[in-house]
């Protein structure tokens, strides 16, 4: 018997849980687990359920649309291992962590390829028998380089693009190809500490907390819907290199946690915020 993830968001109204449950019951399906949330300020309803049964021959989504508000977004996906492409530049900590997790079967995804604008990480990726594509940006403007990257990406089927410290600003034209399907990680100093070596900048300002944020990529640089965050405390005894090392550890954890949520279809995007079950 197959398991499916059912996600619904719509305007809030009376009886929605009953209507959803009734359709599922009459379709001879079973709800294994469900969660719901109402954003009272915006009068919006969110619902996620794990549903088991034979849906291959039934139009569950169509039946639900008949009873739900007209603005309802209904998404039904079969539980499966997703496919991801990782994009990176020079830093290995996030990429290496994800590759090792996939190798150890601790990542609910298959890494189908790694794309980088440098070849620094080729040797690391080769240890995991994963295709590595070096798409050099030197001598190209941003759009020319992105065109070459897109040519590589189009050779693969993937559910999500993961920017594992990919240190290039993406154009709106590139982003639109993967709307809601691209996850990024950055240090939480932004926008206070931008540019080169944010950890050294933070050290010079005597910060006491450092952290990281994982978010969906939008046209607004590093301002997309937040999926996961974490922080750690630091003291005056930390050098900027100590801060950098600690910050990289946080980045690995935050990105991994965010991907777990995304790959398990636990995340709803509402405006520029997320609802996560």
C-alpha cells in the first residue's frame, strides 16, 4: 500500500477538516497522520496529511476541489526519495556534509550532480561517484554564465537545487526557472555584515551570537522565505577564525535540517513566510 503526502492551503472556512476527511474516507483511503494550522490574522488554512491507499485509479485532488474553497491549492505527491542538484563554489563544508549524508543513507534524496564555477571541489565529489560539472565564469558576464549552467542542469531531472555556499548572485531570469525549488544557506550576519569575510567583520564588531539561515531563493537577495535557522554564542576569546569554524558548523546543520523539511514536503510558502509541519 502506497503512502502519499496531501498538502492543502486555502481561505479558512467552517468544516474544512470534515470535508477533507469525508472525501478521503469515501475514497477508501486512510489518514496515517495529519496536521493543520489556521493563520488567524490572514484567515488562511493549512493542512498536511500522510494518506495511505490506492490512489492510482482515483481522482482524489478533483474530488477535494469540489468541496474546498475556490482558491484552494491542493498538492498530492507520492512519498519517494527526491532528486537534488548541488551548486557550490570553493567551500567544501556544506557540500561535503550532504554528500556524506547521502552516502550514509541519512539524506532523503539522491544527489544527481554537483555544479561549480570552480574546479576546487572536483576531487571531493569524485570520491562519491557523482557527476561534477565545472562551469567556469571567467570571461563571461552573469547571463552568459547562467546560460551555460542551465544547459548543464537541463540534462538532469531534479526536484530541488541546493546552493551549498554557491557564491554568485543569480539573476531573476535564472531564479524563475526554479521558483520555490531552490534552497540557499547563508550566515545570519546579513545584511549587517556583507561582502568579503563576514566573520572577520563580526569579530571586529565584537558580536556575541553567530548563526545561519536556510531559505528559498527569490529575486530579493537572501530575503526569501525562511526554512530553518540556528545560532550559537561566542565570546571575546574567539578569534575570527574560531568564529568562522563555528559558523560553518552551524551552516551545515541548518542546511541539513532545512532540506529534511523540504524533502519530506513539510513546508508551505505563504507570501514571504513559511508554515512548517
